[in-house]
């Protein structure tokens, strides 16, 4: 790797690690969140933003890998990129689990408040159609975002597989070409 490119790769790797740690901290905050839903929604917005930044830096690293002059450097960087991508998928799964657990906890707390009638004004406010519609909308939006992220990950995996598969075809074609040249010159 050239010196300048090496610095850019290291900076990119450091930013990926920084975003990964930020996501882990936010997931921990979600796990410890006791409500209300608006606080959970705010934490989820921060996680989404950080995931987008992380995803972009992983794509940047993958592009830097493809631009490497030496095959060994390229393979090493692609391998590192794939490791970061797998870690991101693991974080997404942990985020979904923490989200579901938090929503369940908040719902149970609200249910307990309703059953025990601790505050009638709170009960009336929480049972309005507007709040129910907003909660439903938030859940639907979260599920759609998760679906989009999963779809994007599948697409990126397909692109990686196609890239790697394309290299196999090039090697196979090169070997076949060498074989044909060898056999055609040997028969004359």
C-alpha cells in the first residue's frame, strides 16, 4: 500500500471502530430505557444515523480495497471490510432485540399503570386514538426500516459474491487460454 492510501485506510478503520462503539453504547442505552416511547424513538433515531455513517465508511473501505495495486493488500482489506460488515449485522440484530425488549417493558409498565389506576389523567391521555395511531405508526416505521436495512445488506452481499465470482471466471478463462495456447503450439 502506498503511504497516503495506508493513512486513509487506517483513518477509515478507526472511524468504523468509533461508530461501532457508539452503536454499542446506544444499544445499551436502549436496553436500559424505561420509557416513554418518545425517548426510545429518539435513541432509535441516533442509532439509525450512526448505522448510516458506519455503512458509508464500510463502503468507503471496500472501495479503497478495490483500488489497491497489490492483490494481497486488496484481499486483506476486503477481508477486513467483510469482518466489519458482519459486526454491523450483529449490531443490527442486537439493536432489534434491545428495541423489542424495551418496547415490551414500556408496554408492561403502561399496562400496570392502567390496571392500578395510579393516575387517571395519564390513563386518559395514553388511551387516545392519536397516541395509539402514533405508536402503531412508529412500530410500522421501525419494521420498514429494519426491512430496508436487511434488503440493503442482502444486496451488498450479492455484490460481494458477484465480485468474487467474477474473479474466479477471469482466472478460469486465463487458465483455459494458457492451455489452448500450449496445446496449439505443441501440435505444430
